[in-house]
């Protein structure tokens, strides 16, 4: 025989089960929402860091390229390739050579300061390219000073003219490596964005 309280429990059972089921569904939804928010936050944080790194490196390489392109073109005028201009009279020629030397000295100092300032932020392979160009430029500047400004020696002039071509080629090689490096940074940032969109879906 079923007592009244047993009947009450039996009648309440479906409602209790339904209430528990509703609570469990809500609990799972809240838990999943928290997980999705956490994943979204982590993806956005990674994307933000990747974008900051790209923007920072891009800014550094932009400044370095400007400095080094300037110094390379200045240095190439010291022992130029092909036909080049020099003033006809000796006095004007000396003034012109001194002007070239001072211009190179100034642009070299700016490039040297920039690459040393950002040394710890530059990939080693890229840094080595900058240093190699810098070393060849300083050789050209020093020999130009000896040969054209002080008129003390001309035994390295042929080497200096040949080195001009080497410096130009080194600059082109470095620019290509920089393009590839910056492209890889950009692709990395894009991949993070795609990952974020995928997880959000």
C-alpha cells in the first residue's frame, strides 16, 4: 500500500528530474561559455603580442634601411662605378673630395649608431648582414681619406673600386633577406588571426 508521502514523492519526481536537468544544462552552458571566453582571451592576447612584435620590428628595420641605404649610396660615390663627375680645377676637386668624405662620415655614424642601438632586437642573421656592409663601408671611407684627402697612398684604389660593386650587391642581398623575414613575421600574425577566428566559430 502506497502511503500519502510516497505518493507525494512519486508525483514530485518528474518535476525534480526536470529541474535537475535544467540546472545541469545551464551549468554546462556556463562552463562552456567560460572556456570559450578564456580561449578567446588567450587568442586575442597572442594576436596582440604578435602584432606588437611585427610593428616594433618593422619600425626598427625601416629606420635601419633608411640609414644604410643612405650611407651605402654616399660610400658608392667615393669610388663610383662607371662614369663620374669631378671638378676640373685642383682646388675645387679637393673641396669636393672633402665634402664627400664628411658626408660619408656623417651618414656612417648615423647608421652605425642605429644598428648598435637595436642590436639586441635584430635577428642575428640580419644583424650580421648590417655589420658586413658597415665594415666594408668604413674601409672605403678610410681609404678615400688616405687617397683623396691626404693624398698619401694609392696602392688600394683598384680594390676600393671593386669593393663598391660588392657593397651594392651586399645591400641588395640584405634587402631580400629583410623582405623574407618581414614576410614571415606578417604571415605569423595572419596565422594567429585565422586561429582566433577558427576558435571563435
